[in-house]
C-alpha cells in the first residue's frame, strides 16, 4: 500500500445546533417541544421511575451466597460398567479411564438412573441412595 493508493476519507463537520433560526437547527435544536428527550440530561441508570436495575438486583431470585456454590459433577452408575469387576473406583481412576476429563473441586456424585452390572469398591465418591443400594446388592462396598 502506498500513500497515493489510500482511500479518500471524507469527514463531515458536526452540525452546530442552537445557533439561531437561520441555521435550521435553532431554538429547540432538533429536540422538539418539551418532554424527557428534550432535556439536556437524563440520569445514568434512570428507567422512567421504575426501580433501577442496580437497586432491583437484591430482590431477584438466586441472590445470595447459595447460588454461587459449585455443584458436583454427576455421572450415571451405568458408566462404571466399563470397569473391571472387583476394582477400586476413585476419582483419579475415572480420569485415567477417560470417564471424566478432570476432577472437579466440588467432587463427583454418582446417580442411579440405569443399572450397575459389576461388583465395585467405590472410594472418595458421593452416591445417591439408589446408587449405594445397587453397589451393595452386587456385593460391592462404598468407602
């Protein structure tokens, strides 16, 4: 690119309003008569008399400390059927086998949506009551 090849940039001067009736934008300066939009300033965050968003926030659902707690990663119990029978299942082992990508800070919880078909020893995992029952029915343990 060279100087003589640059595109022409045309900048128009801003219309100067409020400079007399001959300018075409005199008197009310193109704002019309009265009303909110004719005023020079509207306070930032003003919503026409409605309670401002910033003031409304504490009343909204989910406000408070409970909404920010991390939730555990959930796994269905049927995903453990790919493991060897009688093996000890830990969060580290689940990462090795590729069932989960990484161990979350909130932990891992096992749900009982489907059936478990193998005897397993679970360690360092949270279980629902149904999942715990299935593990114990197959002769496994929960530690």
